[in-house]
């Protein structure tokens, strides 16, 4: 007798939903179109180098490094996706003070004005005019929980933040999760597909517009794969399960973490200091307890703060900051109980 899962697979194939069906094939072709290309990667690398050179000019000799995090290095950005740039440097320069964005903005504006003046002089002497390829425009300072300088460079939106160790940890965690899950990068491919739905169709993606952040969406996708991995073999199936499950999820009373729902009444305990969190393991989950503990040791908030901020044994620990309640609560991996 054929197994239930085998019968379901056969029905999926006949309906076109299976991994070899026509619908899944079309969706895979769509994902290939949406995913980063060599040309888009090259363009973003050049834009990043230009922004990095401006930052280096502003903070020369002050031990400030520039790196990228988020969807660009993860290679899950959409064609309209922005670049997340992070400045890493002394706490007293970039975190304790609020004027780093003002200082950087003034430097960028001076540098762009000088470049435009040089361009005008060059075009006047040669009789031709060429627009500065990397002209920076529409610079805005976003005063949010994470202070940002948002700008446009060569038509690409760039978000510049400072000392976002959690974002760098998330990048490492998601890369390791993708390798652990495998299945022809079903995790990354599902992220691209569901991000495209959320951005172009659902209109619910965009933290700066009080919508869902990219990392929150990635966490939701990971939860679906973690819980229902035995049923899922294609990004189309992941999207379907994502829509069906979260359409009826009790958001009024629960938050979502990688390992499962968390009652809002238990949120403070579940996201508190690691040693005081209740241990919860989702039975049958794809991400094993051993794997999750290793990830928490490498990328959890406490570990990242200690390693990247240079905390030494015996130093006072930073005060725990409770997770703020919102209309839709998604617990990031650094806070999640495992």
C-alpha cells in the first residue's frame, strides 16, 4: 500500500504543485528572474564601494569600518531592493552620540558638491557633459529605534546605520540555516518568492512604513520550514503553507519565534537573559536543539554583544531590554527561546 505522503505527492504532481509540475516550474522560473544577477550584484558592489569611500573620508583615522548586511550579502534582495550599510566603530563615536548622521550627511553633501563642480569644469573644457554616475541624492535622517541615514546612489536606495551587531549576526545565522536545510536552497528561494509577494502584491513589507521588516518575514518563513519541513519541497509549497497558516494565526494573543508561537503573557520570560529562559524545543522540528544551541552561542544577542562590542569577562552586563509589544510580534533569533 502506498504511503499517505506518497499519495499526496502524486496528487500534487497531477495538480501541478509538485516539484516537477508545471506550476512549480513556472514559479521556479519566476524566482530565477527575481533573484540577484551578476549585473545587479556588480552594480550594488560599486555603489557600496562609493558609499564606503565617503564614510572613510568622513571618519578618517577614527577606526570606523564599513560593511554590508541584510539581503544584499545574503543574496535574497529583490530587483528594487536597497543596500543596508553598517558602520562599525567606537561606541562613544557612533552609539552614545546622535550626531554621527549629521556629520556624515554634511560630509557627503560637501563631497558631492565638489564632485559636481569638478564635473562642470571638466565639461566646460571639453565641451561635453557627463552626469556623475554615483551622484548621491535625497539624503534623509530617520529618527527611529535604529537611527538611519537614507539616501539614493546611482538609483539604488541605501540605508546607513551604526553598530548594528544584531544585523550582522542575523546574516551569519541565516547563511548557516540555509546550508543546514539544503534542498537546493529552498530557504533562500522561498524568501525571495514570499518577499516578492509581500512587496508587490501584499503591500505589507517595509519597516520604515510601519509594516513588516525583512528580518521578521525571514523569521516567519523559517518557522514554516522548521515546523512543516516534511510537507514542503518547493518554494511554491512554502508560500502556500505560509499564507494558510498565518491567515488564521492568533496574533492578538501570541508572538512567533523560529521554534513556535509564544503567548504574549510569556514574552518577557521567553526573550529574557539566556540563563533565565524556559527551554522549549519543537518536537519533530527541522532545526535540531543541538543546532539551535550552537547558533545561539554564536549569534544570540548576549554572545554577539560580548564578542563584537569587546566585552571582557567580569565586565558589567548590559541591562536586558524587554521586547516591545506591537500589533504583530515576531521574535528575532537573538531573543528566541530554544
